[in-house]
C-alpha cells in the first residue's frame, strides 16, 4: 500500500482517490475531466456489463447503436429535456483543421463551419426518437425494446474518477409502447432489474422510489430511482428509470395505427446506469487496506500465492497447484496463480489485498507435506488452514459467504445510519453530525424543496415505494404533510 494510503477517517475523499489509483482502476487523462479506465478497472466494468446485458436480454431487450452526434435542433423539440442538459453540452461547430499559415501547428479551418452544430451525445432520447419515427407505423411494430452500450459526454466542471467525469460509459434503454400501462410497467420492471443487480451482484442494499418533480429527468413524467448509502453517509443514485409519457413521441411525431386503424402517439421509457456504479462499489465495501470486491463482480475471485526458497520448491508447488486450478475453473471460479519470481510473497499479499481479491490461497513447502493450504478472506482479513482435498468445495462456499457478508454489513450500515427528523434543528443536526438517510416531512412544494436544498445541501433522494402515510408537519414550513420522504446529502 505504501505510507501515503489515506484512511477513511483522515480524509474520505482522498481515501477514495487513493484506492482508485493505487488499486489500478483508473487515472486522470490529459483531457480535462476525462479518465482512463485501466485494465483492472475495465475488467470490473466488463463483469458488470455482461451480467446486466444478460438481465436485459432475459427481459426481452435487444442491443442497438445510435450516433454519438445529435443535431442541435433535435434538442429544441422537447423544452424540459433541453433545459435539463443545456449547461452540460459539448458542441461540434467545425469539421476540419488546417495548418496555421503563420506556423505553430494546426488551427480550425474557418471555412469548415457546420451548417448546423452537432451536440456530442449527453443522452440519446432525441436521436433515438427521430429514428423510431421510421421504425413504427402499426401496433404490430410495438413494443420496441432497445438498449445501447455507449459513451456519453456531460461537460462537468468538478470531476471525480468514476463518480463524475466529462465522458463516461453507460447503457441506456429506450422503449416504445402502445399504451400508458405498458410503458409504466416497463419503467418499474427495469428499476427492479437494477435493484436486483445492485443488491445481488454488487452486494449494495438500495431504497427504491420515485423522484420529486424537481429531481425528475428532463422530459420525464416520472423518474424512478434506486438510492444507495456510502460509508461517509452520503447517498449515491445508483440507477434511474424514466416514464416519458408521450412527450418525445409528440416532439418527434411518432405515431402508430391501432387495431381500429386510428393513429395514436406511442408511450416511451428510458433507463440507465453508468460507470458510476464502480464508484458505488468502492465506497460501499472498501476499507483502509484498499479495495474490497464482492465475489460476483471480482475479475479474480481467487489468487494462489506460492511461498518458496528454491527453484525445486517452486516447481513442486506449481505441480500441486495445476490440478487445483483446473478444478476451480471447472467450478466456474476465476483463479490466478501468481508464480512471478520477480516479486516477494509479502509484496503479492499486499497487492491482492489492495486490489480486493476475495480469497487468497498461500502454499509453501510445509503445506505440501501436510497436504493443506492457508486460505485468507479479504472481507474479514481472517485466515484458516484447509486440507487440499476440501479446498474446492470450501472455496465455493466461502465465496457465497463473502458475497452475503458484504451485503449484510452494508445493510446494517444503512439501517444504523437511517434516521427520522421532526424539526428543522433535528434535521440539520443529523446531517451534520450523523450523516446518512433522513426521513422527514415536506410540504410537497418545489419552492420548499429548493429552500431545504439551499439551506442544508440535502436533496430529496426519493419518495420510497409503499411509503406509509403519516400525518405530520413540514420540517421547514410547518405546513401539513401526509408522508415522510427520504433526504440526504449526495454525490
């Protein structure tokens, strides 16, 4: 790790940055606000991506790809959508460079100005709905259930690796339906897919709910979300699913002929998660020794480290390890045998602890004699000695235990840091001194929501599904309220 590895208590923000960089996940690029995702970080994204992709396909979705450039005029067609993204758009104005006649490199060719500027994709609703206009004529063409894996650009001024960068990777689903009911059902279905993934693969408990009107996606009638709690008590929006109504269908004139041969506007949804989930993974589980990865998403689930003093011992351990590795692979466990003789075993122990590998097996000459191995688990940092004959079954069980333990630990943290506030003083005190989720009454007006945000830096994360009705008074205005909503300071 090195002495410069910051602890969570010393400086949580620096601790996060240290983990991202020292665990070899990502680094800042020479392009302002953009990141380079390194191979180990990208391997986590690939596991995330392949798992989600299967879940999407299991619910009837197919993948497609749409242009990264969107004509500026498209954004003018849906007023609230353009308002939501106008300040974050990168704009392409020219299509050619030329050598500077005065020397000193290249300049933009002033004669190569585009007739209409192009926006670098911040999200794809507009270009996709312009395309769907050509795909949909009849009720027989519905539903359209498309997803795309892509990169997007949102010109962020304050960036942080994985959590907020000018360019990031994501998936965006865009679906078209014949009825309002089908579109709402789709919006809810995909939110539950996200919650299932985040809880069962990322081992992160979430609160599912609907956003307040102020926090809705631009152009949506309703935005559903899952909210997770990080170890510093801040919330992180882990996924969103939007019911778009007929707004985009009307903006792009997407109609279908129903069974009575009458033209109808289609109903729309969109939904997405991004590389920000890797940030959530780091901040939920990791500790002061480095990254902690749930086995279901770890690129390497088991690492085997040989301990030897001679070439003869090294070869004997390698011979013993080969059939073990074969059995682990047959059990669908990803395993690495680190037989690199340029690095000491102690360095390797530190390295794999820092990189969050769930299980480490150490094998030395004495272990060959006793026919057993030392097994260490990353989540609890505990070790035990296991006979070779039992290793594969033990590790299969251990990976399940680690996955479950990480979820239960995160769930306990969420419960321990979820509070209720009945007064403004109590609300602010909790946010300042016991940060976490705070359930409090709100009078339901956007003005009060804005004022609470301005005064406390806390936002309404969501109005949870199945939220119980409870008479009360708004923490700020004292006006009547019928339910508590979920507040937190957030990333």
